C-alpha cells in the first residue's frame, strides 16, 4: 500500500482528522470487496472516505476520496458489484478489474467460491459490460500439489483461456511461494496438503506454455512480482496499476493523466521488490473474505473470518470492521 497526498477530513461524527488522499484506490489486494463488501464500498464512496485498520499495529488510517480518480478492483467474483458500477460512472470515477479465475475446483483449494462454470460466465458478463481491456485475467497463484502436476496445471490454464478468448487482453500469473508465508504453510501442512515449490525447469516449462496459450487466445502473458526472469520467453513483469493501460483507457481524465505523468520516474513507483506499479492506497481489511482459499496470506484462520462476518462487520460504517 502506497499512501499519496494528505488532506483534512471531516468524519461521520463531525470530528476533523488528517487523511491520506490518493488518486488511485485499491479495492482490495487483501480481501474481495466486489464479492463481499460492495455495499459498504459504494456507501463509503458516497461518504467520501474510509478507514483501514492495520491488522498488526491496530492503528487506523483515514483515506479520503476527494482526489480519487481511479479504482483498481481485485476479485474472484465480481457479480455482486456489477449492478452498482453506475454509482462510480455517475461520479466520473474510473475503474478496472483484476479478476482471478483459477481452476482448483476439484482439488478444493478455493472452497468458498462459486463453481468454475459460474465464475467464467461472470467474467464474460463483466467484460461485455465494461470492456475487455478493463478486465485482466489472473491465474494466481500457480500451485503444485500431489494432485496438480505442472502438466495438469497447464491443462487447467489452457481450458480456462479458451473460455475467456475475446473477453480479456492479458493473463497475469505468479508462482506460489507458500513457505514464504509461515501461517499459510502451517495451515496447509496441518490440513494435509502436499504442496511443493517449482523447480527451475518446471518454471520454464509452465511459463513457456502460458506464453504459448496467451498467443493462441490473443492474450499477453505477464508475471506479477515474480523473481524469475522470463524475458527470454517473451514474458515481462506486469504493472498491475499500469500507467500504459491508464493512458490508453482513461485518456479523457486530465487529472488522472497528470498524476500518471508525475509518477513516471522510478521514485514515483512502488517501493516493493519486483513491483513497478503506480502509487495507490488499499482500503481492505485482513480476515474479511469467505472464499477460504487455502493459500491466502490475508486470512489468518477460518474461525477469525467467520467471527468477523458474524459479529464485526460494520454495515456502512467508516471501517469495514467494527
């Protein structure tokens, strides 16, 4: 999360506070706002601000929308928010989607999701509604288990890609680093998942196959924050908050373009390793997604999530959680 700009903000209770006032809002890399919190999101857009609580320090961060020109959505099920996008259109607020559409249905790695068939249809409907250039397909993360070999993984990707032909311009992928997240590794081990890392040969094989699949179905293949250099395969690092996409799709928004031009130098980009995104501010909360993806770092336990949904959701409050 990259905080940009500051302003004074009048809260719902009338008190004044200092807030970050970003141009680009991320909604959200740590929870599925379109799937589970679309009503809250739209109400906070109307209110003009939201509050995010740091899950580790418990400090509150106030985020004003007064300068916001673009929302980047991250989702695995956009259906609940599709009928509400007119609220953003009415405010001349731009948006595009990163839509993660994996096929781990048979293995049960994403037990809270609708069926694969349903999610493909939702993806197609969203792209038809807002334009294929605004819906980026992610097969993320790429996971190997005793049930999923590299060859089987490629078969899954190709089958989904065939269904999405004509509905997106790009496929973004990332190789899972489960051991990097200790809680995830512990959870998956406890549940009996026999996962493993990709060997270098397997990385090259899967990546080259994704590049082939992308060419076959008219999609550019990119990697996201991945330490592997795949340029020899014609695969370059993705920019998930992408200035080129913004200039092409939102070129009518002079204020947004001014911000993009201001951030064109390296100092205006993400400080994260292997990330070249434009500055943006995320408004999501950890432990607020019912997809229950077994590999997810943003959910500490199923019990915590269920308790949050049972008693801690704020409704339309300034924070997602009470």
